């Protein structure tokens, strides 16, 4: 039994190269699209929603209405995350400015 000829081996290498290029293009574009979708969603979340993605909205409180008890003035101060739910003032990572402190749940 004879092995593959040079022409067959060259054809197989060419097919493998085309498949690799196709997979790179498919997964590269898919990865870029997924990254862009995540960035878009994270940039368009309401203020504070990135810290509490699974929480239900507070009854009687509009999602865009700030809750006064959440206002933090100093790092580590106790605050009320929700009515009856204790929180602590923490600083956002890589944040510069006056809006870097927020109330984070202790539960």
C-alpha cells in the first residue's frame, strides 16, 4: 500500500489552512461581537445597576429616583442599601471624581 502522493498531501494542507482561516474569522468576529454587546449593555445600565444585577425593583420607588439613604459621604460609613437592609459605603474601582462612593449591600 502506497502513502499519499505529494499532490494529495499539498491539497490536504491547503484544505486545513482554509478551515483554520474560516474558524479564526468565525470565532474572531463572534468574540468581537460578544465583547461589543457586553460593553454596550454595561454602558447603558442605570446608575448602580452593575452592582446589583439580579435585584427586584423597590416597591414604590422609581428606578431612576435616587434614594437618599444611599448617598455616601465617606468610605466605610454605614448606609441603608434598601429599606431595612444594611450597607456600607465603598469606592468604585478606577473611579476619579465626586461620584465614586456608593452603598453596597452587606447581605
